[in-house]
């Protein structure tokens, strides 16, 4: 039977918990009996390529600034979830200031890789009133890009 020195347990509870959580022979029942937390969730493994495209929305909050909100698509037609999906490091935002929609990938200009929504973009004074096209894609923690979102357009205000 395992003997526990309670004085050591009270002095270093985090160290003891860390050892117990990672020790292969410790079961959930033993953790509960010892009064330690049982971790139910397993962290998501890094994705090679994100499976879905982000949903994006452009908003004007200040003059000459565009905020691009991005989030994970909802499942089954439900409401969208907030933030990035598991295994995603950032959301790449690409733009084009032009009247016609960009026809090919080379027409788009990389703006930023945002780790939090919204992504803020400053626009130039001479672009006021021009259409702004925006698209985005997830980048996994391994650096692999996912599929493109649908292109959104707005007028720079």
C-alpha cells in the first residue's frame, strides 16, 4: 500500500498533482480518492490543415478603420461559435481595394495574421468611398492554411 506523507502533500500540492496526472498507472478513481482533480478534456491535437473556412464580417467602428470579425462556422445551421477552432493558430486576412471583385489569387494582398477577433485595418484617405474586398482563412498550429472564406465586400468609410 502506498504511504503518503501529508506534510509533503500540503507543502507541494501542485508538484504532486502534476506527477500524479502524468503517471501512467494512476486511474481517475485513484485521483478522486486522493482528492486531486480529474481532467476530462484532452487538448486538441494540432491539425495538419483546418477543415473549414472562417466566417467573416466587416464593420466600420471608426473613420478610416475596418474591423474584420472572424469566427468558426456553426454546426448544422446553428449559431456560430466564438473564436477560432481547436488546433488553429491564427486567421489570415487578405484584402483588395478595387471596383471589380478579385478574379485570381494574385490579385489579393495579405493584410495580417490575427490571433484574436476582430482584426483591425487602417485604410488610406485616398481610398475613402472605394469598395474593399476581404477574405480569410485559418492557419493551423503547424502553419498549414485552410480553405478560403467567402469574399465579403464593403465600402471604405
